[in-house]
């Protein structure tokens, strides 16, 4: 069980198979050794990619605005600032 340092509340955690360190249930990697945590409740499919993740991070397109940290979504607009992809904006 993990114990909050502030309130003392106990919470269930994931145990790393490599180092036996206890991590938060939402963790994908062990905070002690960096090993990828295997958890059936995380919603991962057989390829290791999260089925609940709306973005394919390997093939993502970053926002055209160099000051923005957003990703271009399926509609062709940035998830942060709402600007269209520069290529699509130029075609209009």
C-alpha cells in the first residue's frame, strides 16, 4: 500500500516486476527503475499501445505554431490552440 505523505491516506499501488517497487495505479513506468509496468487495467492491447489513448504518439503531427505544444487531431486542428494545420490553412 502507498501512503500519502501529506494526509496519511493509504492507496493501492502497482508492484514492479523488476524491482518490486510500489507505484501509483495510473503509472505506465516504474518510478524507481523505469521498467514498463504491465497492468491489465491500464487498457493496453497486444501491441503495447493504450486502447484509450486518442493519439498515436509515434505518428503524431505537432501544431504548426512553434510556440504551441498541441497535437493536430483527426479534424486537422490543434488540440491546444485550435489552429488548423498550416498545410490545410494554406489550401483554403
